[in-house]
């Protein structure tokens, strides 16, 4: 697993890359929904309930940012969290 943090003029970008097995396309479509996991095996033993990526996405959105993911056999899986600089968090009304 590789992690990179990059400061840009308008944003801070956190990239997490794993060269392991890719996440299937049908799973990628719903990966950021609550209680979703990349595979059932990850949920064994009650250690993974599928909330982590949902929470990451909600935090990023609250700060005006976004989270994206790409996954393929050739390139592995890459998550990118992009947070704009100098922006106040969005208040829930």
C-alpha cells in the first residue's frame, strides 16, 4: 500500500494505492454506500461492517471535497481524497 499527500494551490490531495486484486466494477458502483464491502470475506468475524468509505466520503463532502476510486487488474486500486484549501466546512441546516 502506498500513501501520498500532495499540497496543490487550490486543494490538498490524499492518494492511497494498493496493487492487490481489483474491486469488481459492480461493487465500485455502490462502494461508498453504507454497509457495503468489497467482498463478503472482508466482513467475516464482525470486524468490517462497511461504513468506513461511506464515512470518509461524508467527511470529504462536509469540507467541500470529494472521494474517487479507480480499480483495474493492470493498475490496482487507487482512492483519491481531494479537499479544497481555505474553505469552511458545510453546515448541516
